[in-house]
C-alpha cells in the first residue's frame, strides 16, 4: 500500500506545485515601431523564445501576450525586410503587465529577396492577413506580394484573383458576388474616383498598373464609413509610398500575343491617334460644306511587337529629431497588340438571321502612368501626404464584319468596317492627413480633385457590298449605315472626408472606439456626341477598294456630288449634362462587449441630389432630377473562438442609384447596339447579410468560409425595349431580386525545408452563388413609357456566374546571397452567365464558362537584377456567346484571345 501511496503523493505534490505556478501569470504588452521613422509596424511576429507563445502586431502596431507564467523571458521580434531583434531579461510578475516599446532596423537578411519594390511592406501577405485577423470589420485585401506571385499587371485582373469577383472580358466590368457596375464603387486611398466611360459608373480598373499599387481592398460587407451606394462591393486602391534610405529601379519588358504575331506583316490599324496614345479632340471645321476630315479611312500595317518601360524611385530624409520627409515616384509606358477572329451574329426567336458575319479585330492599346507620393511625418503624432496620379490610356480598333446584314446585304456579300480610337486621361490629386490630437482622439482627413477626359475622335463606319467579280460598291439602307462619329466626356469629382476616433475606457487596453465623420462628394459630367451620316448618290455605279476608301471619300468626289453629309441639328451635337451631390454624416461605435466579442454598430445619413439635362434626337431639350435622404443602419460582429479563429456577422441596408446616361434619353450607337436612357428610372434599396468563419493556422495561412445573401427592391436592369431594332434601355425590372451564395478561401504553406528558404505554397478560392430577379412587364409599363415583353418571368442577374474558382501553386527558393526564384501556376474559371435578357420569344444571351491557365516565373539573379518570364492564357479557350431560342443554342459570338508570353528585366540601383 505504501508503495502505491508514495508515487501518488509525489505526483499530486508535483501537480499542486505546477498548478500554483500556472495560476501566477501576467501580461506582456507592447508596440513595435520602425527605428528611423517611428511608424508602427503592422504584422510583426512577437514570440517568447523557447515556447510556442506568440502573436502578431495589429493595425496600430500593438501586441498582447496574455496569461504568461511569471518568470524571466527572452522576447523575439521579426518582420520581413527588418533585422530581427531579441529582448532579454523581460520579467513577468503575477497579475501585472510588462510594457515594451520595440524598435526594428530595416535591412534584414532577406530584405533584397522581397518581391515588393518598396521598403515598407504594407502589401505583404503576412501584413494583410494580420490586418484581416485583427479587424473588427470583414475585410479582404490583395497586396503586391500576391500580385507579383500571380503575374498580375493591372488592378482589374488583380481583383478577379479574390473570391467572389469576376470580370467581363469584353467591357472590363468587374462583378462582385454576381453584381455588376451599378452595384459597385471604386476609390483611391479612400477617396472616390470618377468614371472614364459614358456608359459606366466606375472607372476601368485596368487603367491602374500594379506598379503604383501597394494593395487593393475589396469590401463585400458594408459599414458606415463607405458610400451608401453599395450593393456588390467597394474596391479601394491604395497607392505605394516609401520611407527607406533610397531606391531607384528601371525595368523593361515585352508581351507578345500569339494571335497578333500570326498577322505580322499584315496587322492593320486605322491611323487615328498616335502610337503613344495621345491626341486632341476636335470636330472638323465646316464638316457639312466640304470634306474636311483629317483622319484617313485607310488602315495601315504595323509590326505587332510591343514594349514596356518603367522607372521608379524613392528616398526619405530625417527632418529634425522627430520629422521625416519621403517621396516615391514612378513613371511608365506600355503598349500591346491583340488580334482575334470568329463569328458575330444576331438572330431572331426562330433562329432567322439578322446579322450573320465572320468578324476579325485588330487592336492596339497604350497606357502611360505617373504617380508621385510625398509624405511629411511631422512627428509620430502628425502625418501629411500628397498623392498625384496621372494615367493616359488609348484603345485603337480595326474591326471587319464579313457576311449577311438584314435589309442591306441579304445575299451574304456584305462587308462592314469599323475603325475607332478612344483615349482616356485621368488626373487625381489628393491631400491626406493623420493626427493624434490627444491620447484618446485621432483625426483623419482627406480631400481630392479628380478629372477624367474621355474622347473618341472620328470613328469611321463603312458598309460595302461585294459584286460578282469580287469588286465592292457602297451599301446603304439608311443614312446611318456609313458615318463618322465623334464623342467626348469630361467628368470632375470633388471629395472631402473627415473622421474622428475616440478611445473608450483604459488607454492601454481600450474597450472600444467611437467614430464620427462627414463625407461630401460633388460630381459634374458633360457629354456630347455628333455623327455625320453619308448620303450616297449613284453608289452602285462606283467601285471602291476596302483598303483604300480615301480614293472615294475625298473633296473631289464630294464636290462632284457623289455624296454629302447630314447631322443632328446640323453640326450641333447631342448633349447631356449631369450634376450629383452626396453629403453624408455617420456614427460608428466599435466596442469590446466581452474579451472575445466585438461589435460595430453604425448609422449613416445621406442627402442625395441628382440633376440631368439633355438635348437629343428623341427630345430637343428637357431635364430630370430627384433627391433622396436615406438612413442606413449597419451591424458588424466579431467573435474570437480562440487566438486563431474568428466568427463574423454583418448586416446592413444600402441603396443603388441610376447613373446619368441611364436617365437621359440620349441615343448612342456603338456600331452594333443602340441604347438610350429612361428619365423615369429611380433608386433601389438593398439589404445585405454575411456570416463568415475564418481560421489563421499561421501568420501566412488562412482558411475561411462565408455565406451571404442580398435582397434588392426594384432592381435596375438593362433590357431590350424595341424588339424589332433590338434597342436597349434601363428599367426597374421587377419587384425584387435576390442573391445567395457561399465562398471558400484557402492559403496554405504546403511544405518547407532549409530553414524555410525553400517552400511550396498554394491558394484556392471558390464562390458559388444563385441570383434571381423578377421580370414584371406590368410594373415597367406602369412606371415608364416602355412596353417590354420579356421571354421569362424571372432570370438570374446579368453577368453573374454561378461558380467562380481561382487556384495557384507556388514554389519559392531563396539563397542567402540575395538571389531567389519563384514559380507559380495559376488557374481561374467562371461558369456560364447571362449577358442580356431575352425578349418576345427570344431566349437569353449567355456567355459560356471559361478556364484560363498562367505560369509565372520570377527570379533575382543578383540582389540588383531581376528577370520575369510569364506565360498567360496557355489553354487559349474559346470565348463563346450563345443565343437561346426555340431552335436551340445558336453561337452569336466566338473568338480566342491567343496565348501571351512576357519577358522582363529589372535593375535596382
């Protein structure tokens, strides 16, 4: 018995001693800063040496290690791009806090291996995941590290790598959770951006090269700091800044397209614009009294060999004992060529041909970008920054449609040629400030002026008919078949954001924050277009050469009376002008309800006014306006299941307002589709709900599952309103629409070896959703002047794919001498989606699902020299649009984009 009791007593005594020791615990709390700038470092890893205890600094650079047994420890702090440090002799006492202020020096062992060309790594995977974990809101971000790994070159492609986001291949619209342009918003550093397209609400994201991007945030849940015009999501682009000792880098690259190369020697473009993407917009003087068009109608051959060059640099200086001034600048120019061929058709409900053609398209694009960021850190409590962004892009097209056109060339001998050149200029200037007024009060503010100039000078459309001997004559059914078209848009937007935060409770461990703020936006848009239609006489007696139309269209033949011009109200253009103002105030209360539960309750009040006036073919002069004052409540809850898991819930009410062009009865013909606005259009109300679980196994890993739903009252939709002509407009299509779906996201370090210098890592995100909306003919007839006859009583949302998939696998090898290599295989897929709703007995237009595969290889062959090799669209799938009707699914648009290979070289001085 004694032999049994002694071990038992010994074990019990040990347990009591251990338990008494465990019961005596304390807390280690602190903040991590940059040793030179005093900026806080977000995402730094803090751990107790020799134990598994640790954590990551939050968005304030702070960390807390709770329930640490009493004793003396060594604290280790590391962060990518910084020299790690160890703090010895850190003593923890029972029921007391040990407070540390830790400073890290830049220039860590792996600093030169970081892909991001900026010393501050706000865009690193670890930093962004740390912010996502700590945030009381549901946030999702993609940074420069991930963009580089996946070979992404522009912001539009970048957001499609995130769960639940897709892009329209033709128009570059972004769809967030199946909801397109009207339901989304775009901003730069938290301040709104104007649109560069008269047809769209948002600016094209492909204008933004990832050279200027630190990270991109896509908010798919709503909070009071965001504009209430929210349905699918909000895209916020954060521009790069710099705070290091000095950086200068130059890079050159070229991206070749297999389709374009196949037409080398015969790659033909209209000469409008120049190769650099800059031109001036001007309607010809006296266009009705003579042939005064400056641009040639003859396509010219070019060699489809593109080039890209980029220069970036930055430097920072100490000012006094606390201040620091830094600047970052980048400038670049790139161009690209593409070619595609396939079918382009239009059929009626029974499958009878309206347009039945083969199409080929030659394209040339340019993008010139400049960014200047100036930052003045007055002291650790006050910071000012100024951002100036300039983007100039152009898109030049030569399109040929060969075949059958109803009422024009019904024998299948028609040839339609369309040459266009469009240019966008974006100029954004922002002034931002951050101030810590006291231990409890922080104030952030920002003001911006943005301007977009868009113009399409002298689009040329020609319709020809092939004769029996192969010669061509001019074909014409109406005067609009052959024309020259000009349009321009100028949009200006002014914005002001001011917010203040007040810490509640203990300063060292706040119970929460009270946020109050004001946001104001003023937008003005001026748009005009003028079209000069050709009237031909004796056109069947004159032979023309499709590649030398200048031989026919010239002053001599005009003077001889072979043709003349007509225009809307002579030379006067169609116009519309829009003004929109939104003034908003909001209150947000973020509060730690328990140690694990954080709630954010907010309310936003907005006053909206929109005014549109127009002079058009349909209406020689009129105007329309509306005002609205919505109150928008929202709730976000975050429950920490443990130190690696969060459960989140979000609910909100928002709205969607119509855009200027959608309300102005302005006739616009893009060459294949005619559209005009609906003055009776009105806003819709949206109700949003999200439930999300997320797990962070390590600082670089994530597993998350999200369920979401949306209910939309009186959704706005594009629809055919004239069945014979296929004209389109916009209406509040039905009583309600719904979106339900789920998202899965996974980031995993699969295998590591050689002290984590070699690793395989992978990522996967999948979104599955179902969208539905009522199609109510009686509602449309009652509220508008349109009588639509939709084929079905309900439909999915246009542009919404049921299934979206992104997957990638990366191999990384790092050497201690600053060299590295990284190879990534990335795959993306979207399933079938409705392009346009059907009318009469005509079914929907549906875009078939497509999968794409890319391979990206990046290497630092020396600490200063980098080489990139990218293979994109390796599968080269066929993009296919079908018309659903009684005879089956008729292909109406098919093409392949071709494969791309890119080789780049960079040198850092």
